[in-house]
């Protein structure tokens, strides 16, 4: 934060301490700022945070915030959405999205807020500029006040997403790419050209009273499009539930055109009424996949819009019952929370305990498309039981992020990170990885050897990505653990968050005079510096990548609201 002619750096600390420091500065009438993770909002695909500002009387301040984000690969493309909603016309606003991929960027495109048209090059030299090289793409978006006035309600300015997509030059081998730097490594694994495994999939659909109206209609439309995408060697079943549980067939049946037609008719007859018996529905879904095989994808797709109101209603008991039914761990449960009335944290627990993922389906006119897009992500299982192995004489085993994965879906990516043993010489003893998995026809082994990053462009990147993934894993484990283990995992997450200056649900960033002067009693803290940002903005030398947040399959997105917060003292 620039306060008059001085730069104040943000410091990440525990939430309570950050609140105390910010409130003390505000009470004294000082300029201060605080950044915290915010509660989820209806906005889609956003990690929400809130910025609090207090500006001293007769002064002005400029707040600059940058963040790094691990971009998810879906269906072969990396996609990032940057949401812009300042709720006012901003005199000076710039969005800079920088991508650095040593592997090479094959395709890059973007769409501006309120537009569905994707472009790959500069549109207007004064508002939208793209800088490109073999391994770098950078979008600089600087909408004028006139452009901002064309959005939404008059006076509210921009409201929408900047959507960016890109693909990489394919790697030489299917073992993935390992980057080593600063005593840590990151392994990106995204094999292509593999045969698709047959799958057994059971759809468990909530038809309770709260699903009436548009919701049940949208589910029917989505199921029609999903059913026709099932493959000839797949088997499937449909279970619907309210207070009771009903199966379309006693067990999964192989896909035929006649059965797909019959399943569509069954879906069309669904009626929304009654309560919500999640416990019996999920247990039935897991048991329905009897004798699950290692060389098949075994998936339960569970959709609900509410909370349990019938049968067993205690969340902890339901979790234990479902996990007990899935005792062999061969079934992955993907939970879809439809609308705002769902207990999404509970759905996350269900999926985390059962080798799947929870997704939000937003209650909107495109809900059917959202459901269809989700299914496209998981419809092609190309590997099962994927395990990563690294030599223990080179890596610190206990520092590794998750190395075992139930499924690999075509077009996705697995990222593993870790730390190297002290004093290891990778020139004489290179880091290699072996990846063991179950393929469509046989067990398969992939291998990869690390590339040494020596340019300095990714300095500290590997360490920060390792910390980011480790923190996320600790918080996920805390979510599904008992009280004693939860406290232990939260403490581990807090320690790493403070060491690497991450704002999480346990920490906040605070910017005050006292914090920068070291007069707060925080002890030795890591400051979040602005030197890279200043170098970038000051030179406008975007094409060289000098001073930018270079990374691999991450982006450095900098949203600059160069708003002078002015506070006048009124007598």
C-alpha cells in the first residue's frame, strides 16, 4: 500500500492478531488495510476475499494487491476466470494476467467481461493488449471510464469475468514434467493418447419436494444429454430418492440404445415430493456397484439441493455409514450441490472421504449446462489407482504432497510437489519419478526425469506451490477429522501459511504503520513485498517478463484498482 510517499508492506498473521492490529490503527485514525478470506458468495468459481481500508484524515492511499493461483486443467485446457466488480466507475483500473510456461504455449485466448467472443491477440491498443512469445502470454486490460459506463447499471462500472484459456505444447513423454528450483520440485502429470477405461456409474438423484419447479426440469434436460454420452462398454443405473429410495434397475446394466431410451423415460417420470434421505440413498448407490473392478471406473454421481430430513440425519453417522459401505475404496463419490440451500461442507466431507470431489451447481438458467459440463470432466477415465514414487535419498518423503489418486480423467492434470534432501546433487544423481497405474488393458508404468530451472524466473515458485498444496491438504484433512486431529492439521496449515505468507481461513494480511515498524509484538514476520509489482508497473516492460510472477501452470493475475482513497477531516 502506498501511503502518500511511503510504501507499507502487507504482513500475513493469524486472523485475530490481524483484526487487532487493523482495529488499533483505525481507532488511532491511521491509514491501514486488511485482506481476509471471505465467506462464499453466489459468484461462480471464485475464491472470495475481502479488503478493508481505513484512510487517515487529509490523506490518500493506493492499495495494490497481487495473488498467485494454481490454474486447473480441464479437458486439455487451462482456464482462469478473473472476476471484476468494483461497483463504481474507476478512473484507473488495469488487469494484468501473466503466464510463463517453459514447455511452450500452443494456444491462448481470452474473453472480456460481458462477452462470449474469444480473441487471441490485441483488440484495441489502448485497452486490450496481448504480449506473446513462445513460452509467454500476457494480457493487459485497461478499460477507460467510457468503456466501464457501458456495463450494467449506470454508474456501477464493470461486472463480470475475464476468461482466459490456453493449452501447452505436448511434452516429450507421458511421464510428465518435473521442475526443480530452490530446493523443491513440482511434477505435472497429464498423459494423453491413452485408451479409455470402461466405467460403472450410478446416478443418485434427489427428488424431494425442494427440487420442484425449474430444478427438476433442468436435471431432466441434463440427464438426457448425459445418458447419450455413455459408451457401449459402460454400465449404469439411476437411483432417485426423497424420504424413500427407488432404483430404476436392481443393479447396473450395460449400455444399449434401448436401455438409454428406457432410462430417459424413467427420468422424464421423476416427480419432486417428500423429504430427503441422503443416508439410505448413498449407501444404496455404493452397494449398487457390487464387485467393483480395479480396471473399471466406479463412480457414484450424487446430486442434492438440500439437507437430510428423513432417515438417519446425523452428519457424522451418515459419513461413517457411507464410508463403511465403500470399505474397499474402489468407488468414487462425486457430490453435486444444487442451489444455495445445500450444506456444501457436508458434501465436501462425503466426497473427500470417498475419493471424489464436490461441485457447486448454481441455481440459474444454465444449470443443465453446468451439469453437462461436470459430466464431460469425469466421463473418460483413462487410469485408475495412480501412484507416484520418488527416490527417498533425493526427496523428503514426509514433505511430499498427495501421491496416490483413485482416477485420472482424460484432459486433466495431477500435480505433486515436495522438498529435496539437503545437499543433494541433482547433476550426478538426478531426480526421477515412476508413476504406476491401472490402464484400460494392463498395468502401466510411466517415468520422468527432472529439469533443472536455472534462469531464476521461477525463484521460490516451487517452494510456494509446494506450500500451497500442502496447506490445502492439511485443511481438507482437518475438515474430515475428529477434533484432536483437526486441531493438529489446522496447526500445520497455520504454520505453513505464516511461513509462506498465504491468506487462508486461518490467516489475514494486515498493512499498518505499526506492523511495518515492528511495534505490534508479532515477532519476526514475513512481509509481502511489492518490488516485483513495482518493477513491472514502472517499466511497462511486459513482454520481457522481467519482474512478473513467472510460473508453470499458474498465473500471476494482478488487478490494480488505482483508486486514491481520500478522506477529509470535516469539522
